[in-house]
């Protein structure tokens, strides 16, 4: 089928890691044989772009070449509401449903006028009902590499225990201060540990970083279905996280992963435990991530498309 993806997050020259999980989903849909055009609303530059793009969306769909419009995030869903006679599916990813008042309100409006809704975690579905389909991961890309080789490639120290914070530290929701305070506690204890902070890194390089470090941390106070956690585990690197989003579902029964309270001391204990356990017995979480394989999740999304099209009397 022919799909128009409308999103306000997508990798670009200034930020190659911006919305990479959406790009991967687009590539997964294409791998399944579907034609996908991406319309990137650059709302991060200027808010009124969401309004000025309405006419463009209308013109694109008026031509009649698209079977479905798939909008990502609440603000994008409002712009996509003005498509021309084309069924609309919306995916909500986390903050657009869980944080504050404005964005969840906008998302609720979008959901009421969409033909169907996808939600990335069951916790979010309690606020906006929809099909629960977590973001998938490309298991061919995210695979483990030899740790020494990865560190040499990335010019990272061989002798240190490395803790990866794979988010923009300037984003308050990611709570960088919690992760940093936890690592500082371990340093004061005499543990040879160092934090690696990543932002604007090419997605293709991320498996090397996950493979190079000893543990990946997620210290956020809100998430939908955190992709970085799945990617890290897929690269056989343990994770330490606060109890957000669907993190409990992701790491369910995976030995060597830890959920901690949002307190520096407890977070530090989790990091230390993850490092020590992996050093003693290793870590092999990759098999558990097969349920998030990109083509599996994209197939579930296509099933949603087909259900919508059947309601409209269109067989594809």
C-alpha cells in the first residue's frame, strides 16, 4: 500500500539522531513491500509550521495516491486531520500523552478524529485507548560487537567501567542530573567508572557505543516505550532504569537488569550491581528482544492499516 507518514521527529543534518525510531519504522514498512513517503514537520524550528503545513498535507492527499496517512505525535496528528479523504492512523509515543496538560489535550483531540490509534505502552493506553504496539528495533543493525574492538574504534578508555547516557542531557525529562549524581557516588567510592554522554550521534554508530560500555542508564521521569533500552539489551549490554513507561515489560525476567528508585544512592547501587554481575557471569539479553523485532512490530502496524481500510470499504 501507499503510506504518507507525517511526523515532527525525523533525523536530519542538524540532528541525525532525532526520531531515529520513526525512521526505522519507515524502513521496516518499506522492507515489507510498502511505499512510504515521509513528510517532516519541522516544528522544532517554528511552532506555526504545524499550521502552515496543513495546506501541504491537504494537497498531497487530494491527489489520491495514498491509501493511508500515519501521523506520529500529538501535534502532527492535528496537522494531519486536514488530509483529503484519506484514512488516518495516529501513533502517540509518550510525552504527548503523559506530560503536562497542553500536549495530552492536543493528543486527545487528535485521537477523537483519527480513524484508529496506536499507543506504544499499556500505561499510555489508560489515558488514550488504542492498539498497544511498542516501537520496534532493527536487530540486524543492533547487535553486539567485541567490547575491546568497540572501545578502540570509539577511542574510549579500556580500563574504565563505562556508563552510557544515550540522550540529550539538556532535556529535563531525561533527568541527566540523577544519572550524573549516581556515577559521582560510585567515583567517590573508589570505583573506576566514567559516564559517556551521547547526543547527535549517527544511528549506525549506536551499536558500537552500546557494545563498548558496561551499562546503559535511563533516569527519565516519563517515557513511552524507550527504544534505547531495547537497543542496549539487543547489543547484550545491561540496563539500569527508573520505573517509567513499559520498562518492566521490556526487562521482564532478564537477569542483570535493574529498576531503581529515582534517588542517586539507589541508582548508584543498581549501576554497581549491573557492572559487577556482567563482569562475573556476562549478560545475554538479546534473545528476549526478539518480540520487538522491527518487522514484527511493522507487521502489527500494517494489520491496523488493513483494519481501517476495511472499515472504509477499501481492500488492499
